C-alpha cells in the first residue's frame, strides 16, 4: 500500500509565556497541537499561560492560526480582534473572560481582562 505524504509546515511567528518553549515548537512542527476553538468557549473564564502566532502551510493551503495556552489546554482562533485583545493585556493580567462582539462583518471574539487584587 502506497503512503501519501502531506506537505505540512508551521512557522511560529511570535511566542510568549508557556508557548515560548522547545516543546511547543516541536508540537507545532509535528502537527501535535490539539486545540479547542475559541467559539466553543464564549463566556468561559480562562487563565492564559502563553500564546503563539503561527503561519501554517498544509498542501496548497496557507493560513494564520493563533494558539492560546491555558491551564486547561490550548485554544485556537484566527481572529485578529482576539489576538489584539490578548496582546494588549497579557503583560498586565492572566485571567480573562472570552466574549463575543458584533462588528460590521458579523460576530468576532475577544478576551476581557478580569481584574484581581494583588
């Protein structure tokens, strides 16, 4: 039986926190990142431990995907609004609520920081 090899390549463009590791790089290169979609977690409070912005080539398709490590696993989304909200507050807080917002183009997702006493 002949095997078919798929052209799969991940370029990690940016990484921070727990995703800034050799293990995450290896997982990305091997296609071993198992993630839940952000859309399935709207309303959930998460503790963000890191994130990575990736460019993926799979066969003849190319796309960007962002991964967000939490203490319960990894979430993924291509939403630019979500990425911007994480980048804006990541250095200030680590606990966020995932929310949906209406835009001119439809519904998108972002994180809302949860303020905590220090």
